C-alpha cells in the first residue's frame, strides 16, 4: 500500500503514544489526601482547644468538716472556701452549687464574702466588707464563699462540699472547692 495516499482514518493513528492510566480511577487522589490531613489536623487542634478551655486549674479542697450550731431565729453562716494567700487568679463566678440533707426543711444559700473569711458566725458583716450573690461576681485573693443556713424549725442538716462554676480567662468548669462539708444543728429559738 504505498500508493502515496494518506493513511486511512480507520486505522491506528501515528504519533506519540498517550498514557490513559487505570480506567475509572481519578488522578486527584493526592489532593484529597492533603485535604484529609489538613482536616484531621484542624480537628485535633479544635479538640485540644476544647479540652484546654474545659480544664482550668482545680480549686483547693480539704477533708475538714465544719460543725455549726444556731437557732431557728437567726441564720448561721459557714465559711466553706477561702481563696488562700497568694491566690493569683481571678474567677468570674457563674454560680455555686450545694446540696444538703436535713431532718426538716432547710434553706442553704451560697454567698460571696468580699475581703474576708468566716468560720462559723451569725453576724457575717463583722468579717466581710460585702456579702453578695456569687453569680456574676469575681472571686480573688482575700474573698471567700459562705453558706447561709436557716430553717423555721429545729433541724440537723448535713451539707455537702460546694462546687463552684466559674470562668478564668478562656477556661471554664464547675469544680469542687473548700471544705468536705458541714453539719449544722439549729435549735428552737
């Protein structure tokens, strides 16, 4: 067939060979691997940030049980947590959680004692510059958390350790704090 006619279009094409690769397999798998690695790294970083934000330094705790007696006529105030000397933290308190079991109806109210500490008293204003609701307040060195305990009839109450919900910089949590608990006896007044 050397008649000088151009090759037929029905036959194989002359020229460089083309590589078609493996049929059905995209060649972009390297890009997806990089995207997956970046997504995994971002997920790990987000997990670490979430862990960091939810794990502030714990607050001091001890095994001491507070014992208090009083009458139904006047509330008793118990010091449950005091920021120790050298406490170089500022806590933005969201609230204080407490629970108690008692032989009669009892009211247990957490308070923030600014600029002072209380052991057990019925006159907290002698020890605190200010006694306020802890929710929304800041707690720092020299401040303490107090429980006001009152009842309308004679009772014995067992108060559990308090838990403080707070934010410190970017970190937040609800953690146990202070004394292990308290036993309060209120007699008829």
